[in-house]
C-alpha cells in the first residue's frame, strides 16, 4: 500500500499563533545569549564550583530526544514495519531538529562562542569526549539529511541502508554523550553504566515524544490515525521505562553499597532539591505513574491515558538529566582525604547552584528555534501522511467510518476497493 | 601503461601516503602533545615543594604576589573571585585531638593532567618542562577541564578583570578557564615564581620550585630526605606539588 505524504497549508490561526510564540521564545533566547556574550557567564547561576548548569542539562536532554525519535523511524527503516512508515519522515525530521537544539544549547553555554566555529576543528584532541562527540553529532545530522532525502525520494534500498546506519549511529551518539559524564572524575559521574543508561532514557523520552507528536498532529490536522499503532508504541514505551528503572536501580544500589561512595549516594538520594527532583520528578512522575498507566489493562489500551503517560515521561526524563548533571558537580571533591576544610576563600563542601533567568531564557530560546523549524518544515516539506492505518479489515473499516464522519460517502470506489483487498 | 598513466598513479600514491602520514601524525601527535607523553627525561621538569611547617598562619604574601603578578581578578564577590592559589584551613583528628592546618592549594601541574586530556581544543597542554598551561587565546570556555580536575584548581574567568594592574601580563578577560602557570614566564627568564619570591621575602621560605629531574636540586633533596605527600596520589595523575608536614 503506497502512502501519500503532503504538506500542511499552514493558514490556520493555531498554526500562526504557534509560529509567533516560538519565534518570540527564540528572540528572547537570542537576546539573553547576546547579554551573556557581552557580560560574561557570571550573570548565569554557574560559578567556579558548579561550572555546568541548565544549558548542559538541556543539551543532554535534547540529544536524548533526538536519538530516541530516530529509533522510531528505525521501526520502518530497519525492522521493515510497514505500518510505521507514515511516521518515518516526521521522526527523522524531529531527530535532526533536536540534535541541532542540543548543539545550540552547548554552543550558547560556551565562554567564548566565537571560537567554537574554528578551534575544535583545527585542534583536535582525540582523547577528549568533547572532541569525539562533535564528530558523532555532525555525522548524525548528515545521516539525518541523507535519510530524509532517501525517504522523500522513496529509495527503498538506500532507506534500509541509511536507516540501519542511523540506528547504530544514534546509539553511538548517545553513548558518547553519556561518556562525557561517565568517564569523568567526579564521584557521582564516574560510571561505565552511564552511557548505557543514557541510551535507555533516550529511547524512553524519544518514544514518548513521538507519541505526543503523532497523536497531537493527527488530531489537530484531523487525519485518520489507527489506534493500534499508538497502543503498540505505548507498550514499547513501557518496556523502555522498565529498562530505565533497572539501570537507575543498579547504579544507585552500587553507590549505596560501596563504602567509598556511600556518602555521595546519600547526598544524591536525600541531599537537597535534586533529591526532590529525583524522587518526585523522575521516579514518581516520570517512571512509576506512567508505568502503572501503561501496564494497567484499562488505561494501557486508551489513547488518552497513553498520551498522559507519554507527557509525564517526556517531563520526567528532563529531571533525570538534571539529576545526572548537577548533583555530581555540587557534591565536593575530596581534595584532602581524611581532612575537613573549615575555612577557605571559595565554596568548599557542598556547592550551591541556582538556575538564573538568563539560562531559562536561553533554554526557552533553543526550544523556540526547534518548534519554529518543526512547524515550518510541516508547511514546506511533505512530512505528514494523509493517514496512518494498518491496512487490514479492522483498519479499513475504521477508515471508512472516519471518512463517513468527514462527510465522504463510502460509495466512493476507493475505500471499497481497498476493503476488498 | 604509458607515461601519463604512470605519472597519475605515482602522483596519486604519493598524495595518499603523504596525506595519510600527515593525518596519522596529526591525530597521534595531538594526543602525545596534549598530555605530554614521550618527553625527554633529561629535560627540566619543574616541580614544587610546599613546607607547611614553615607556612605562617595569617600570612597572605604568596596569594597577594600571585594576584599582582598575574592580574588574577578580585571582584569582592566570592562567587566571581578567581584564586589561582588559595589557602584553606583544614581539620583532622589525631587521636582524639583536633589538629588544624593551613594548607596552600594550587594547580598540581600533573605529569598526566586530566584537564589536558579532556580539552577539546588542546588549549590546555603540558609543556616540555612539565608545566601545565592554558592558551587563553585558544580556550573556548567549555569548562570540561574544571570537571576533570580532581583538585578544583581550575578557575573560570566569569567576569572581565576590571583592575588591570600589571600591564606586562594579560588582562584575564572573561570566558576562559585558567589556573596557576607556575609563573612560566618568570621561570623562562631564570626568575622564581612570584609566590616563591614573596614567601622568601617574608622570611618563611615555605614554597620552593626546582627541577625534579635534577637529583641535586633543592626540591629533589627535600623530597628524598623528608616524607613528602602529594594530593590524591592514588588517582594516578602524578601531581608535581609535594607537601611537607601535610
């Protein structure tokens, strides 16, 4: 069954309002970034003890969403699930945009943004994860472009090849991002498990994002969507969440068990605002409640509940990124083992980090850029399918009902011919 | 094969081999130069000894000298102030008695510097004489080195230094990470680092700098004679600041 893709008209009030809001976000972010460039990073919440803040959290989060949504496109490209072909284009498009968002977040976080465009490409240091990752990121964007082109031109063989490459690459991209922290010398960073758990969290958040986008877009643009496609994604999401929970458990159990790390583990689990984010935001809102919704038969089969669960996961994984990046920095390094520093010129001991307005605006700005480009893409590229159904008896009956609701009568030959197939 | 084909083949081969060799050298060379592998063992290797038993409580001569010499910024706000060398008070339990010590903390100029390993642009590198230094014209301000440094010795210039006292040294503009340079510019012309000089001037002589590769140098003699300690030796970073009486 051939699927037709089309552009949206983009003349509705909702579309234009959304475009304007995203553009305003982007402008606010640009202004904030300009002020940071002029004045220096002191106007952000970061300091010499906590050198990374919200922008790095957002970068990791966006890159995760990107890698995750690319996996959804792989359902068609790699595993040949024809029924997911309608979402392939939009998944790759969003994967590309969120990777750009991640790069923008990293860029706007640098002390000298002007040098980022030259120095990393002239002076490589292959021992640094920060040197290896740009290769992975730019490769990811390049692959996404070729992937999109293959999908647009309906090149089946190329699609399979590039989709497989993209699938593997997405794993590398996110493992690489996890390695920035996992291979670091901080007590709460250092963990060979981190790259793997990063990938799991990326899959969960990416799948959840795709569910939200698919259901939302199909509803707003009044397209026919087969519920079963979303139900399966819901089940897939539930499995992803299980894997995330497993990794989180192993990691924290290890830290709490090993004497050397126990104090750090206690700080992580019960030591301040980040602990509230961990238990309330990530564990409860982001993982336990969605898992309950998705595994429960009644709610797990309802599109409305799956969408709610997905929203919670997308939100919860943001907390996960926060509790990876920040507690590792605020927890002090042991410079003088066996000694307790009582007086110093800088913050020793547990450091403080407060998110500043400048950083929030920058983060919103990057989100605005992505949202704007996404909507713009819907209007200028054939990204959305006319419909997304499984072409069997149930699917086709659904389609006929849907068309009838729209006022198109089934006397129309096409649906009948299809039903006959 | 005619002459033209032969020339093409030969030219192509030379091009491939030379560019391949260059790429190989570029990549592997970068790794070696960043972290200082393959360095001549007979060359100078600067190291420092801090004798805490001689360090006087309340004295800030070395801190002030460092600030003056290197234009290290002091904004009057603890969040923004930059300290290339800092003095901390630390307590430890000896038996059931609390013992308090004043300790100087600064860049340890590690032989295997984690900061240089993670720098994506090789702005941080280990000089051939063992000094770990930042090229502040190249640093992009990613702050990965601050994450990697186990001694919290790296400091980021969050704000421009408004008091540019020593015009012979850089102003320390915002957006780059820096740390103690062991006053490489002074060592290069045969002068001791500013902190060492200041410490001698107040009559304490608690800080010494010398060639660790020379068995007869003052620092080597102290290290061989006394039980000196280095910070977090177990991390394998090979720090070159040795403490007496820690």
